[in-house]
């Protein structure tokens, strides 16, 4: 599991994370929701070891990654697969090269072994024969699939999604949802999903954590959080302009 305790982070004197406490159970899908500017992406970057907190801990399988550096941190990060908003593909690399990148950086495989793994994963995400294309030659939905293939190719123990369907039309969004569900059979990992999309969250998650004013104010299964008595949670889920969450 991942256990976050009293996590705090400030930028130029503005506290973004104000003592976040969160437990992400093994083998489940945990969604993190909240309005824009609530600190979701900052929390995401801490969870995957891209940021260091001012204080607090992030314990992954018994190791506090907030206190690790160098090789020790990299050893934990090898357990992670990440799908960033927009895909975060390298434009100068082909689809094949983008997916192969973590294999080349972290594993000593022959060219044939690498090609076999990459091509198999491209088939799994519905992109057979697309390895020679460049990111600017494929659609937004395809870029998301490539990013997913790159995240899955290392068979991660933890898979992180940052706004996986932002900017996609409803048809492609539905296809990505179906693919994410199929990922569970391809990689029985622990999933963490950061999203604004309430339908996506309720459909995909086992646990939903609401981030508000830099802290988790509620964490419960989808069937329970929709019945929450917390006014901020109720306002966010309903999309109402009336309530404690300021719209700006």
C-alpha cells in the first residue's frame, strides 16, 4: 500500500498541501478528486517521487520515498507506471521508441526482446503496426494509448493516471475507459486516478478521495461518497455553484 501522512508543500509562501493524509490500498483503484487548484497534480507528483514535500511522509511498501535519494529512490520508482495528462510523449521519438524508453533505461534486454515486448504492448492497446509513426502523426486518443502502453510495458506494481481523458471526445473517452478496465487484466496493479470527470471516477474507482483546501476531507467508496453529508463534497459532485467551494 501507499500511506501518505501529514504531507505539506508550499510554493513561494503559499501552502498548497496542508497536511494530506491518505491510504491507497493494494490492488484497488483510488481516485483523487477536487476542483482546479486544489493540489491534485502537486499530490500526484509527490506520490510518484517527482517532488519532495516540505514535511510529512509517503510510505510505499515500507519505504518513505520522501526520505530517499538516488538509487534507493529509483528502485522504488521502478514499481511505478505513469500516464500523464496529454500523454507526455517525446515528439522526436517514434511511437515504438516512446514505448521502448523505460525498457532501455531500466532493463538489460536484447534488441529482439525489446521489440517483442513493445510490439506486444502496442497490440494490447489497439495500435498494431503503429510503431513507426511519430506523435504528431497520430490522434489525441492514440497518444493516450501510446502513453498507456509505455506505462504498462514494465509491468508496474502501481499505475498512476493524471486526467487520462481530458480533452478527448465522448467516443474516444469511452474507448479509453474500456481500455483502462482491460488494463486490470493485463496488469493487476494498484491504480491511482486523478480526475475531474465524476462519471469516470464513480465508474472506475474502488475508493474516492476528495481534496479540498490542501487536505483530504473525505475518502470512501463511490456508493458512499455520493451520499456524503459534507457540503463541499456534495457541491463538487453535483457541480453546483452554490456551496463552500469558491468558483473562480
